[in-house]
């Protein structure tokens, strides 16, 4: 992306913070829409309003590819005066002129673009300029995250930016193989290939292959599991490669739920925060110890081959096979290729995927079957959408329940830093910590001055969920009224203060909007003191266990 920007591509950044892409020595955004946290849907509606009311849409594309009734209803909705950039300016904090310029740039390739200039450009070049949308967790980790994704899809369709090279809606995955995990049915309501568990014909294929009868009702999402555990209705959890105690919101709620369960099994490469609550810990395998495939955000399936034997003696898939056999359901896989063969047999979009083909071609992209090229599908939705006609959905903006108040006058948003990976379980053990050795609270100098906070001071951050303490960093990267922190270090307690608010459709936590108060303090929070005591108890327990194991080996 940076390379294309240096070559002259235009850039619009929508972010509450002044991130690196906004203005550096090599890259400068044409527009930075520095919106207030929680107002993504409002900004998207305002952008759509400009495109529709100024006739910057791709009418021919929409007429050919999209559902007439839904697009008409959507046009009428976004054209309303209450969806204009001017109407939303006070809510989002973004000047209307910037929104209008950004909308024109996305639709026409020019900040001063008009319907006539767009028509002239198309006449000269044969098609409108490419416009691609890339988004991360700053879109989905909101109470209206799903609504925002729909709004983004609406923008891409109305401008004809779907179905050719260099355009589209491109979610940037937060971790390696998130795409592959989703493809394999890691949702409580779907089987492989995004097919709903409630569809009898789909479910019966798996019943037959596995010799079982699957339930038609979806399972629980993670936040629902915690709630059910505290009500005594959810007894056990098997957690592989995820540190929910550190990464999930409202840390104290998560810890209480794990304590309430009868059996918690954690499988990971390190003893992470969740492992402290485990009854059983199983060793995991790193990518260097795995055989299988990874799938990236462009649906590209690539082989991964182990270069060393797993330190535990078994790979992750082998551990799953052993556990299944011990629980009474026999699995007879002897090589991961057999698992891929089963995936292909049960998943239409993977029907043509084989290890032999991946090895020969280097990679393939699903959908990959008899109706696609041998290497699969490089670009989705070229001639038609998977569902047939593209459908527009109205995206009504609903303000987050997390609002700045007299008690909690600031809005906290959280994120990551490049040198630390997710919860830091891996990167905190490396020299990367020389760049980033603690989570800090970024606060605007104006807000800091009002509170008597200087750079490097310890501050208490309070929300309706809890409190924690961090050191403050004064910076104009955040706007007044907004504070920001990362969550890479467990002792910071960043997710102690994030709340249980979540997306209406997916239950994805609303990490990006938490109303807080920030004040100078002289000591750690009560949670941090309890964390330190608990951590020390765990370390003593592990030391005693290792000593006992060593004595047992010596005795033998």
C-alpha cells in the first residue's frame, strides 16, 4: 500500500488517531477524517449521501448488477438531509467539507470531482478510477460493527468498485490464518464454507461423513459462554491458541466465568494469562512445527511444512486426534493431507483443493472447484455476486451506549503497535520490548493540562467496568476528548476497563469505545495489586511443580 502511495495513489484515512499513514516523510493522506470513536456508521452514511446526491454513483453497474428495489430504498435513505455531512458534523467531529472532498475522491479519483468530470474521465479512459476500501478491527469492534461493514459494502457497490482487479472491500485480518479459521467453520452457527448449521441438507452431509447426528441449533458465542458459566449453565472450555483473559473485554468478568467452570483446558505454546485458570494445560505447536495450510485475506491457501519436530512430540492436529480418541470418538487421521481431503469432500468451495495442486502451483484461491480455473478464483464477484443480485441495506446510525458523561468525560479506544503482536505472549519474550516495553495511555495535552497530568505521570483510568493504572503519554495524535492505549502487557489491565458492550449481530466486543475518566494517582489499582499477588502465587505453584517433576525423574 505504501509503495502504491509513493507511486501516486490517493489515500483517505478514517481514524480517531493521527496514525502513521496520515503524514510521514514518504506518505501523506489526501484526507484524514478524524472522527469520534463510535461514529463510523455516521461517516459512512455521510459519504454515501454525497455520492448519491451529487450523482457520483455508477448507475450502469448498479442497474446491471444490483437489486432495483433495495437500491431505490437505500438511495432514498442516504439522500435524506439528516444523513448529510453537515448534519453529522457535530456528532462525528469531522468538518463537512472534508467528508465531501473524501467522498468525491473515492468516487471519482479527484477531490474536486463532479458528475461531469467523472463522465469525461470515463469517456477518455473507458472506466472510472479504481477505489479500494481496506479496514481492520477499528470497524468491527463496535456495537454497530456489522452495520459499518454493510455500509462499506454499500459504498463499494454504488460506485461499481466490486468485481475487478484493484478494487473491492478488503478486511485486513488481525492474526495469521484468521481467514482459514473462519473458512473452517469457527463460528457457532456455521460449518465449513460458511454454510449454516440449520440447513438440513448441509448438516446431513456431515452427519453421514462423521457418523453422528449434529444439532441444528447454533452454539454460544464467547461472551455468551461467560454469561452462561456464571449462571451455572456452561461447565467447560477448551481454548486453543487464544488468551481470552487478556484479550477479551471486562477482564474480571472473564476471570470469574473461568473460575465458575468445572473444566478449563488450555492448549498453547506459552503459559499465558488464561492458562492460570486452567485445570489442564496441553502444549501447542508453533508454525515451525506444523504441517497443514494457512489461508490469507485474499482467500489464498498456501502450504506450511514443519522444519522441526514439535517440542511436545505431537502437532496440534495430532493432539486433537488423541483427545478425540480418549473422549470416545475415534479419529483415524494419520496425515494432515487426509484432513484436507475431507474438507474438499464436504465443502463445495474447496472441492478442487488438494495438496498436490498447492505444491504444484504454489497456492490456490477458493472458491476452487470444477467451475473455476485450476488455481481457483483470483477475483470474486467478477460477473455476478454469489447471492445473485447485489442487495443494498439501510444502515441507520445508532449512537453507542458508551457516551462521554460528567462522570466519564473521555472516550477510550484501544489498538496495537507494530512491534508487539496481539497480547504479546510471543513478542514480549523478544528484544521487541526495547521499542515498546509497556502499555501507555495516550492523552491530548489539553485534557492532560485540565487534570494536572504531565508526560510520564501515573494515571488512573476508570470506567463503568473497572479501573487500572498506566503511565501517560501526552500527544496530539489523539484529539481532545479521546484517549488511547494498547493491550500487549497483562499487568496494564487495559481490558479491565473495556465494557461488555458488543455488536448487535456478532457479539464482537466494543473495544473501540469506552467512556472513562483519567486522573493522577500514586499507586496501582486494586485489580493490579490482586493481579500481582495472583501471579506470584502461580509462579510459586509452577516452581514447586517443576521441582516435584525433577525429583520424580531423578528418583526413577
